[in-house]
């Protein structure tokens, strides 16, 4: 007596989909921002990105996590430097070219943290 129900597609909020795509939600087109995004739609966007998505990924503005990754620092390092908003690719490239003291310092801190995390991971694997 089991009745088969049609499976409803798994959906997510636009903010979640934007995070998974590595884009800033406010920079996405209105139709993307307004409704839920299905898992199939997300997979389609990742497999064959439309021009608006390719442009956002290439030129920005980028969310903090992407900015941090491009600068090879942590999100906390960005906050300590006073960078709280999104940056475009051109702004990120300018920062890399200028290489201010805070960027060098935060890169060194980030590298040490990653090195320590790797050491702890290897230590746990041996135990």
C-alpha cells in the first residue's frame, strides 16, 4: 500500500547558491536573486556557466572569501586590514602590485597557520 510521491527537487536559497558559485549575490541578475535555485539548476550553472556568471567570476565584484583566496590571506586578515566589502579583480590586482605591508604580514600569518594545521593533521594521522 505504498503510494509513490513524485520527488520534489532539492532547492536552496539564492544566497546559498551564490556562495557555492563563488559570486556576490547582489551582483547577480535579478532573476537569480529572486527565487530558489534547484540542485539541477546549480549543477547546470557550474557545468556551463552563462555569460553573466563567467563575467562575475572573471571581473567581480568578489565576495570576501574569494578576495581572501585570491590575495592568499584569511578573511580575518582582510578584516584586520580594514577591507570589509567586496573587491573587483582589478582592485585585487592593484593590491597585489602595491604589496602593502599588511598584505605581506597577513600572507605570512596565513602561511604559518596553514603549515601548523598541516602538521597537526599529520600528527593526528600517525596517532
